């Protein structure tokens, strides 16, 4: 099994967790032994998020999707954004908020759960009034946390440890664009994402009555 950042290996990760006996869970209650909390910070692409969300549903999994209201890459208030939220709910997933410090824009689109985008250490784990901070003590400590930032697992790909049930419980943070778009490096995955985006942008221009003849 090759630990690449492909949709195929993401599915293998989910299957490994299933074989390891883990139960899917969210941020609505403190983690119990044997749970796997799948968290996705959606920084770049709603399209990428939906690709991963569909794959999870096919594998019998569900997760919590942290969506931005202040992304420079997508607009959650657009038709595309509304459709993405509706589809994620349809697939059985949960929606939470990926916030840009210091603004928390929680409204009825979101469960009261927040992750900070690129947080500084001084506020990363601080309590947030009226909401769960995913990095607060209840949900985070280094033994129970893994993340795929920039196609780099600091402690190695967790699939084997999941299959062997070596984590008591785990919060697993993944960034869907890394897995949804092909590429052996972060640069290549981003190029794939931009290629797909160009085609989508042309379609949006046509829909906006721009003459592309
Ligand atoms: Zn792996
Ligand atoms: Zn982020």
C-alpha cells in the first residue's frame, strides 16, 4: 500500500479505521475510547470537499466539515456554497465553521463548533464563547491528534495505527483539496486544482452571460 495523498489512499485510511473498530464521531460530546473524529478544514475548494465527502459516504463514513465565510478562494454565500452545504447534509455530514481570527461568523448554517484558519499559538486553544474550539483540551492533545498539513504527516501516515487500533481515540484533520486533486507533491496537487478551477471559471463566465465566442 502506498501512502500517497490520493482519494484511493484516503479510502484505504477509512477502511483501516473501520477494520480497527473505530466509530465515527463529531464534536458534540467529549471523545470516548474507540471514536474517530474526522475533521476537514476547507481552505481552498468546495469542489474538492464534495469529492471527498462523496467518497466518505460511499465508505459508510461521516465527518465534520469546517467551512469558511471569509475565504479568498470560495464564496459560501454563492449558489455553489449553498449547494455544497445542502449536499454535505444530504450525505449525512456535519457543518462547522472555519474562522479567520478574530472573526467568528457562526449562524444557522453551522453547528456551534469552530476551528481557526492558520492559528497563532496564543489563541489557538483558547475557549470561544458559545462554541466548541476543536483545539481545546477536551478534543485535543498531541497523542490523540494527526494532521496532513501540506502533504506531510508529522508522525507518518496513520492508516496502520488505525487498523491496529493503536489510538485510544483520534481527531484526524485532513484538508480535502490535498486528496481530491491528483499530485505527487503539494505543488502538483495545487496545479491540478487550478486546472479544474479554470474549466469551472469558464463555465461561470458563460453562465454570467459573458461572450466567449
Ligand atoms: Zn497510509
Ligand atoms: Zn485553514
